[in-house]
């Protein structure tokens, strides 16, 4: 496809798009804020199927996509960026990295839930499948767009989502900061976990909680309780002798 053809198609899809976030320059890789382009390789328009059209476009210059954990984020190179296109079929994310751009996609039929989150430095689109989670970082000014995109994805998902079979590191079952392989029950480091806890945004950290530490905490608590009881008996005994 020639550059003229790419621009022509990008212009057509931008006019058809539901949201103004989808622009000709973005799809054609001709954004002025980038010295070269947002991506290292081909522009976003080339990743779309012939009959596929984006409804929303989410972008970020510094962050990319968190796989399984917000800390495990694929980030673009310093002079590049990230673009995420939400179409009627899938959520397609492309992160500008050398030597080849990182491509991450989540088909709507695999989505279990899609939610939007706002923050001081960046917004986030969170997509969950039965066993995986994707954190898509979005520019701070796109509050309404990320919320609308989440609602759009939620409306297009199936009641019984199909899991993504591709091993992309986005497992939301973690062990010592690494995704657990569902088929073998081993982490990517080769260790077999005794138990794992699915990470949650409710905690103050993204790290998983190990039941081993919890067990040690209970043992320490029990020991302290025992010492407290001994102290109580000792004080009681001394008190009794004094009264006599």
C-alpha cells in the first residue's frame, strides 16, 4: 500500500469513527508532535483488516501496556509512543519499540470485563479475560474517551468469553512477581508455587501476597500471645504473694 493510499484510507476511517480521538494523522503515522513517527515500523492503519474500522483511539507517550500487572508494563522508546485502537472486533495496541513494534491484541470475544480508571498522571483502560489482565495506559486528558471505550468494549463482549491461548505474559495469577503458566502450574521462572493470590487494585502494591508469609505472621502472633499469657500468670503469682 502506497503512502497516498494509506492516507486516503486513514482519512476515510477517521470520518467514519465514533469518536474524534481517531484522526487521519494518527492512523497514517503522520502526527506532528513526533520527530519521526509514533511507531518504529508501519503506521497503525496497516494493522487493520480490510473491513475493520476503529471507533476509539487511545494514546500515551511514556507508557504502554501492563501485562498481568501494572508494574509489568511494555513501554515505548523515549522518542516513540503507544496507540490503542478499539474496533468492532478487538482492542489493538501497538507500542513503539526497536527493532520491532510490540503488538498486543485482545479480541472482544475473550473479554470478561472492561473498566476505565482515572489518575493524576495518566488514565487506564483495564481489560480482563478469564485468566488474564491488560492495563492500557492512556493520556491524562482523555477521561471521556477511555470511559466511552470501556463501555464500547463491554457492550461487544460475549457472555461466555473465550480465553486467549497466546502466551503474552498477561496472566493475572502471579507468583513472586511472575505470571504462572496455567497448563503446568509453574511460574515463568520454573518454580512451582504452593499457592497464589490474584492481584487486586484494592491493595497498596501490585505484588502478590504469599501465603507463606501469612503463615509466618500467624506463627509470630501465636508466639506473642503465648508470651503475653505467661506474663499474665507471672504477674498474678507475684501479686498473690504480695497480698499474703
